[in-house]
C-alpha cells in the first residue's frame, strides 16, 4: 500500500490542494489533525480550511483519512482547550465538526503501523486498552473521553497523555513497545520529517512540518521517505 501523510495544517489550506495533486498516485492520504487555529490569521480561515478538507474527503471517501488533533477536539467537545482557542472559531467550526463526525477518526492502522495525531504511549495503552483484543477491535469501542487526557508537557495533569495530546517528550519517554507498533504522528513541530529509530524499539516518525520545510511523508509497505514540499513522488 502507498500512503502519503500530511502533518498539522493549522489553516494552511493550500496543503489540501497539494494533497489533491497526489490523489491518483497513492492508495491513501492521511491527514494527522489540527486543521484549525493559527495565531496570525482570522478565525474564518479555520472554517474555510475545514470545509475544504471535508469536501476532499467526500470526493475521495476511500482514499482520504482525516484524524482528530487536539485543536479539533477542543472545538468539537467540551474538553481541555488548546493554545489559540477562541470563541469565534468555536462558533464557526463546532457545527461543522458535529455534522461531519463520521468522516473523522482517531487512528489509521496498516500492518504494524499506527497513524495518530500525537502518538500512543504505553501508559495510555495499558490504562484504556484490552491487551486480549487487537488494536483495531479496541478502538472500535472508544469514545471521545478516552482521548481527553493531557500530560504536564501540554498543560494537563494526566499520567496517561492521550494520542491527541501526547507531547514528543512524553511519547519518547513512554513509547508503546508492547504490543510492538511503529508510529507516525504530528502535533510536535519539526523543522523537517524526523524519525527516531533505535535497535529493538518501534520506529517513531514526526511529521508536523508546517512551521518548518512543509515536507510530507511517503510510506510504501513499511518503507518510507521524506518528500520535499511541492516535489513529485
């Protein structure tokens, strides 16, 4: 399977146009969440970006995967508010999230790889998942409150930072190793696509490059490489 991954967008709706250029070259395009909020633009841009993204999903429902980020969760549910939260954006976006909730997921799983916004920590897995079930069977039963957990690194107090809130430092310190899954995440800003690969440990790939070089990740059957902004596959 050929999968293209885009990290956080934060109202940069041109990323959606970029994704559409690749739509016939891959099997899936995964967006890792955080579609709204930017300190430098009007809140209406959050609505424009969200509606444009949903339109892409509806046009290519089997190819486009939309994952929740902590910014998306902050507007969809009464939960811990992210930095940059404001009531104007809430008024614009909350109805859109609610009316299109069936288009969004918390995870995408392929082989022994997990895509999520912030990454699955071992402590969160042990707290909320049944080890006797497959990962896919576990997540089918989950509701939003399983993800309303932020650790100290992100302004919360939970000992179980969730896959939409876990900071890079928390993920590295508490990496999911049992079961053994490689992970692809956004959430923590990077200058470029960054992978952490250590012997006997799962691979972690960080893809939030919107404030960096805007590179994206191309994954094919467990092999992966960075694609520079605007370049061909």
